[in-house]
């Protein structure tokens, strides 16, 4: 059974209830749950690539952890960020490596 996402409600529910609903129920509840179309592992790789390319490092840490939980290995994340460096920029890749290193070196 997939754990229901509640970060929207927990962090923004009182302030932005519609956004919280869209985050928890639509994005994570409907889109992320369609694993017959794209696995959670692959969705994480795509999401991480998008966040790195846009320089959205605030959300990147959370999605790196989600990706690790979805089975992305250290070797895969290193390969992804290295590949992206040539397309999105060296500073964005460096920032992403700093965050990824923290998550994959957790004990």
C-alpha cells in the first residue's frame, strides 16, 4: 500500500488549501500513483532532472530523498547529475551533488 502524501496539508493546508489539495491528492495521489505507466523510480529521475535544470534546490532535497526511497542508487544519481551538468550548467550540477551527497551518505 502506498503511503498517502500529506505534505501539502501539513505545510500549506491552512494557508493555501486548494494548493495543498492539488499537491496531495492530484499530483501525488493521481499522477505519481500511475506506476503502470511510469515507475516511481523513473518518475523520481525525471523530477530530479527537472528540478536541477530549473535550479529549484529547495524542493530538490526532498525529491532526492524520495528518489532514494524509490530505489535510485548512488551510482544512478551520480550518472544523472554528471550527464545534466553538460546541459543545464556546472553550478547547478555542483549544487545538486552537494545535496545528493548528504542523502546518499546518510547512515
